[in-house]
């Protein structure tokens, strides 16, 4: 029997991670998440979705900003951000670098659009259908047929919704 086959008991995932390089990656990711949460408390509520902590390297906090105008805004707040982060237990951070990442803005728009539920189609009211039918009387026969089909389609949709 081979030596690695002797211990066939299940191993906890945490034990596997702690013995590998994944442990340091996991701790670094947790640190970034904590700094990101603190940064959200510090920054203005209107713009907080357009910033994120990208990394920490050599005691330098790297923040991604959605645009250059937001970068300029956060540039003026760097001393205050560093002081607040030091008060929160991140005293080792000595400088802040800001990168522009337009994908932050694009992704927020995309998420906004995909998170909204699909709206039900609107059906024309009785007054609208009467107005369409009246206006169809003074138009050409080709347009008149199309307007009547439109009214019928509205009635069918209204029955399906009710």
C-alpha cells in the first residue's frame, strides 16, 4: 500500500486551504472586502457604487474609480480617507492610488437594467381605442386596417391580462 492511501478519512476544506497558498489569497481577499466596506462608509452615498478597492500592494491602497471626475473628487479626500482607515485598524496603509475603470459605470448600468422586473405591456384604454377608431375613419383604407388591427390587439391583450 502507498503511504498517502493510509489516511482515507475526509479532510475539511479549511484544513486544505490553510496548508496551501490559497490561504494567503483568501486572507488578502478578506482584507480587501473589509477595506471596501469601510470605504463605503467613508465615501458619499451617491457615488459609493462607482468606487471599489482593487488591491493593496506595499502599504498602498489601490482604488478603482468609474470616471476621471470621480477620481478628482476622491483625490481631494485622500487624507481624510487614510485617517478614517487608520482609525478603523488599517494603519499600515500609507498612500492611496486611484485608477480609472469605466467598466464600473457600465456594469452598474447593466445590473440596474437586469435587476428590474419586466413590466407588463400596457393596453389602451376605452377612450384611446375610441380616439384611434375615430381617427381611422379619416385616413386611407390601408392605414384604417392597421389601426383597427391595433385596437383589436389591445382588446386581446386586455383579456389576457384580466
